[in-house]
């Protein structure tokens, strides 16, 4: 009996010692709701920790993650894995020397071979790969399939078709489309991106961003003015634009109070609360209709919802890189598509497919297949939140609202954006641009 007790105690000590020997790898993440935190725990944290005995991934969910990460990392502290809300936030941190260059890890783990180059290139800044982009997104048109079927409306592909449906919806007492920026003014950027990419076009937009010239072109002015026309016509949430957020908007779409929701593909993550059971197959996603006959269709404005980097001060850089490699795997992408669709659009050249998928997972997989194909072929545009440096991006989401409310002209807004962009370009804050083939 004594020998058994000693043996049991020895095993317990060995297990405890092994657990204590693990080095923590820390990641601060935004304050995701409990169901999504549980998904993260089951699909990433637990499998990673079970896959080896050297590191332990530890998560901290933080509602002010962008500011807290930036302040702590610039102070030489903070988490091992550094979260930012997109590649445009990387250059200041890279210039400060607080991020670890990742090209060595990219070669070790084969990231260059398995990931879409234009998306990965968004993190290629100041001569190094300073981040990884786990979330390929594009603005598109969400719609309620059941409502369109009941009304006899086909999924629109042109400006005339979509406006005909929106006017009919308004005549029936519905929202033309439903969206809003309550609590998060940068939502405005989505609509600046939609109109610029689909009216100016990716080729012209690339020329403007790469040269810094042409901000005041007729095409740019038309794009901003057209967004204002839509706003004034009530096509962007009507009078409720400033009192709705994405979650409330998708709830209204699920209640058949609006046919459309124009937003980035990450909108799928909010839909999990509303499109389920009998209505799980009713939430569709399509490209933005052709807003200008001179431009091709479809156009996907390529964006990255967030990035992950490695803290230059981290003592467990290899462990942090192992976490990144697990995130950029087909297995992680496939499992997250089942429980957290929309947000984890891993930019794999071969995004996982599932012929047995249903509901939101099926819709998300179809959307990812279309976006992946477009990016791989080079037929993509540029999402403002991803490709504009911080101050210029702020002009776009703050001042476009002023144009909508007749407090500023489109020409004045674009002149301000041009000046701000030139200043940030001179400071080396403008990232390298992948060139589209359109």
C-alpha cells in the first residue's frame, strides 16, 4: 500500500513538474462574447497545448485591446503575440523596433508557399514581414434569401437592379438596407471602400495609392458623391444609421425587415446569433453589384480584419511562431468555419471545402472560395482600413460622414485625404501595395 502511494505521489509530482516547466505564450485578444471565447478555447488553445509539452498558450480577452497592446509593447512589455486591427497599424510599431521580423519563421513553416501572396504582402513593410494576416475579408452584400424569394426579387448584380429592390423595400415599409455605425464610427470606412473600389476601380485606385496623385479626380469625386446620394436616399439604414450597430442590423435582416446588409464578410460572425435552426440557410453573401458600367464585375476589395505579430521582447518567440503556424493551417480554418464563420478567413491558397456543410458555414465557405479565387487571380481592390495609414483612414471614415451631412464637399474631403496621405507617405507609414491584374 505504501509503495502504491509513493508511486502515485511520484506520478503527481512528475505531472506537476511537467506543467510547471511549460513556458507561457500570451495573447491579448478583443473582448469576444462567451460563445466565441469557447470556440477559440476548443479550436486553438486546447489543441495547441495538447500538441506539445514546452509551451502553454494563455489568452486574455480585453475590450480595449488595440490601445492596451500598443502602449504596453511600446514600453517594452506586453504579450508575446501582438494583436492589431490591421496592417495599417503595423508601421509605427515596426519603426519603433518592438516587433520581431518573421521572414525566418515564414521560411521555416512554409507560409510563403501555402498563403495567398497579395494578402501576406500586406504585412511586408519597411523591408520585413512584421505581421501575419489571419483574416481575409471583403465588403459584400449580405441578403435574406427567404425574403428575396417571398418578394420575387433576384439577387441584384447591377446598380439598377439593387436600387429597384431597395425602393420596393422602402415602399413596403422595410429598410432599403440596414447598417449603422453606433459605437464605432470607423464603420463608415466600409462604404468609402465600397464606392471607391466599385466606381473608381482597382487599377485607378492602385495608381492613386502608389503615386499619391489623383485624389481629386472626377472618378474619386463621383464615388464619394454617390455614397452621399445613397445615404440621403435612405439606402444605408435610413434615419437609423447612427443608432444601429452590426449585431442589431443583422437581427433586423433575420426578421425580414430589410433585404440587404452591406458590410465586410466578417458579418457572418454576428449572424450566428440569429440565422440558426430553420433559418440557418437564409443568410447569403454576394459581391457588391456593379455600381459603374465602366468597371468589371465582381470586384472584391481585399482587406485584413486584424493581424498578429511577435513581440520583439518576447522570451518565447519560437513558441509564439508555433501558435501562428497552427492558426495558419487548413485544420484550424476548417474547424473555425464551423463555429466562428466570417472572422477567421485564413488566406490559404487552398481554403478548406466541406460538401456536407450547411447553414452559415456553407455560405461562408462559398464566400471564401470566391474571395480566395479573386485574390489568387489578382482581381481585387483595396479595402481602406487595410491599406490606408492611420491618419488618412481616419479622414475617410470621419469626413465622409461630413459629406453625407452636407458639412463638407467631396472635393474638400479628398483634398484633405491627399494632404494627409502625402504626410504619412513621407514618414514611411504607407505600406507596400500588391498590384491587381484588373
